[in-house]
């Protein structure tokens, strides 16, 4: 015959395989314990009339133990499956535990609420998409990253794609009125084209300057050659090469005397004719002065006639 008080005295004061002691409380590891605490009212071994709620494979079950089945331990616990709806499950608890102690009814309802909540959370987590974690070796991952980086550098994807798009744009594959074009890239391409045109113009200008400089250098060289040809050439002779004959000197002196007499006669004749030339020069100067005065008077009359019109 089962005696609850004797069983509790043995469990509480002696050894119990389900008891877990701590500094503050003692917990119970028995799967049928409704609260998880080790005390007289919650112990499933020391109570011949006991009820608890458990979850198995996503369904909630009510377990009840009565003294009438104590002689058959194999059929001591009665298992009742509760409905999935929380309200209907509470009604089932009220029906089956109608005449049971209030403590057990209240604790079973609390346990039913907690189990229902974590089942709902489990269903929500199962519906979410989770990434599949695949373990990888660090060396293999590092090697793959290095290969990808080298492949990108070798392929030059951005430049090749940019060239291909520019070629298609120039061929007229795309429409002229592109709406979603990236203005930064468009301006970048325009700047590159304008820079290339400016470089070509600068190269042409430099080539033209170089040609002009070469032509100027050729002209300077020709001028230097001509200047060298026109320079005075000085030669130094020995006494033996020079002929100091007296007859030639006398003839030269006679020629010089005759030429000087002729020059003196021509000068005197010009002095005799000078007064007539001076008179002609004076008459020309007077005539020029009269013409200048006439022009000056005409200019003053023109300015005086123009001033009233401007006012």
C-alpha cells in the first residue's frame, strides 16, 4: 500500500536521484514534475493523485495519475491528447480536473500556456528562411579569395565593359534619349574625349612650333654663311711679294695731283652757281608754308561746322 507522507520523508531527508540542490532552491529533474521544484506539493512520487501537461512531437498531452491504478504501475498514468486551439485545451483541462486540487489546476494551466507559446515560436522560426552554414577550411577560402582577386585584375572587367558600352553607344544600339543614365560616368567619358582632343591639338601645335623653329634655324644658318662670305678678308704679304718701284709711285703722284686740280675747279664752278639754287629752294619753302596754312584753315572750318551738329 502507497503512503505519500512516508515516501516524502524518505525522499526529502534521504537520497533522491531526481533532486538537484543549489544554494537557494532545490530543483527536480523528473519529467512529470509540473513546476520543476522539489517540494511536497509538486513531487510526482510523493503524491498518489497527480496531474501534469507535456509536449510530444508538437502536440500537448494531459497526464493524470490516480490511486486506483497504483497496483498496476504500467497503467498508472492516463494520457489525454489536448486540442491545438488554446481556448479549447483550457476547457478540456477544466473538464478533466474539475474536482482536483486548485494548486494542480492552476499549475497545469500555466504549463499549458508556456508550452503553447514556445510551439508558436517554433512554427514561426520554421517558416523563416535560414542560411545553410557550410564549414570551409581557412586555407581553401584564402586561396579562393586570392584567385578571384587575380582573375579580376587580369580580366579588367570594368574597363572592358565600359569600352563595349561606348562602342555600342557610338554605333547607335541604344537610344539617344537615355533616361536612367549615370551622369557622372557620362561626364567622365566626355571629359576623357575632350582631354584627348586637347592633347591632339597640343601635339599638332608643338609639331608646328618645332617646324617653325627648324625653318628659323635653317634661315639663321644661311645668313651666317652669307655673313661669313661677306666678311673682309685680310691677307698678310712678305716684302718680297710687294713691288716698291719708284716709276709707279711717281706716276701715281702725278695722277693724284691732276685729280686734285680737277676737283678744285669743279668746286669753284659749283660755288659760282650756288645763288641760283638757293633762290629756288627759298621759293619752294615759301610755297610749302602757304599750302600748310591753307590746309590748317580748312580743318578749323570743318571742325567749327561739325560742333553744332554734335550738340
